[in-house]
C-alpha cells in the first residue's frame, strides 16, 4: 500500500489519526468545501503508540474496537495517518524527463538519498514543477518514504478491529490539505500539536519538509502525572484547566498541582519551541528551503490549552495563528475541532478549491 499525497477524486472515508495518548476518527462531507460531520475519540494506554508509531498492536486494536462499538454507524472504511521519525521526506531535483520515465529516475536517485533500503520502504512521490538550477532546468519532486513494518503495524491494528484500510497518508499532508496550505500563494510553518508535534514547512503551496517531534501534550501529561502521582488522564485534564493565561493564585484546585502543571507547561513549551527552531534551522540548509519561515499555523489538541498559541509565539518569535476544520450543521461530536483537524484531513483525498 502506498503513502499517497497525489490529488485524487474527492471520495471520503473515515479519517483515522493514531497518536500517543489517543485515537481520533472523523467523517466529513463535501459540498464545495469540507465540513466535519462526525467525530469520535478514545484514549489509548500509555506506551501503546510511541512517537507516532504503533508499538502495541493488540492494545490499539482493542481501543479501535471500543471506539467503533461506542459509535454505531461509523463507517469501517478508513484512511490512516502516519507520522513518526521513521518517515523521511526529501525534496530532490531530477532531469526533466518524460512522465513515463520519471518513476524510474526518482527511484534511482532516492536510492542514494534514503537512510533505508528502497525495497524495505513504502515509497511515494509528487512532482511539484520545473526549477532553474546551476546545471539547467530540473524537475523538483517531493519524495516520501516510510519503513514497511511501521505502516504494516498500523494497518494490522485496524484490521484486527474489523476496519478496512483504504489508504495510508502522511498526517502532515492531511493537516496542510484541510487547512488550505495547498494554495500556490501559501508559505509558512504548519504545526499539529497533540500527543506529539507534527510540523511541515510549505513553500508556494508545496510541502518541502516535515518532521515529527516527540515533545507534545502527552509527554507533558506523563511528567505531571509522575510529579503528583496522578493518572495520565487526570494530568491531561489539569493541563487544560491550568493553561498559560490565568494567574495561578486565581485558578481553582489544589495549589501544588496547579503550580506543577504551570511549570510543566512552561518547560514543555520551551522544549518544543527549541525543537521546532532546530528543525527550521535544518530546513534552511536544504536546497528547496526558499525564504525563511515567518509565520506559523497551529492546530491539534494544544489549541484547547488556554494561551498555548500565544506562549508558543513568544518562544518562537513569530506570529502563530490557530486554525481548525469547519463543523457541518449536523455535526455530532465534542467541541475540540482543532484536535480533530488532522483526522478530518485524512477523511478526504482532495479538498475542493
């Protein structure tokens, strides 16, 4: 099965976003634009999904069974998002060969670029146009590769729950697609921060760089849980309750937990910003980097933490705008639209222009 980010007929399935701490499923409708119609979420045991990779297939399968059992009528055809450090995205320039020859040329070039044997990878690519280089015109291509065993683990978990995987997509591309980052005039940093942080750099409507950062709300929740002897689920609630905005003296609850929650949030946000800056520095060294990133778009469960976007903007030194999928008139689900956005993007292969 290929990781596909090529435009295709706008058919919808259930988007399935599996990340540390929770699973999100989303159904959307298409009528000139994308609208979220239904969503469902469930927590997964700590460690079942690590840095975006399914490491405990039976635990994830059990969670998926519970999710579908509790949400009767949710379709069983799914497109699964993948996002972890074992996924490689490269932007390469190849000779401007005919369309019939590009596949062979890309595979020959990436064989020397990938940190894994091509035969052990799930590979896909997307030409993004002709560019002028020092050696003449070249066709620029964005290549995505993932280790087969990582993709197969996610598919196996879904199959064990009776779900039919109709496609696998890079979660970063689903995020960009649903938030409008495919416009030719669009450039900037896109971030989905939930159980982990998934970032993508867009240059003129094309994704030129992605990276998954282990830092996220799940790690912060685990840290707070260990500090205060809480369950991770309880710690997650405290992080959302405390946030960044209110004076800690004015927040209701245990003062010691509140103080620790604020400290964990501040430290976690600082670490996250440092990792993002390091990723952007690496991106600047790439041939297709383009202009420096000057703005960021944030989605994911972190948007629900009061003041998170503003605190991240301060640390990054750039504006951070929050965006989420639009809810349809008949939407049934919770109000955490930003936390459902990536799943919604996975539910559709192409967003109407």
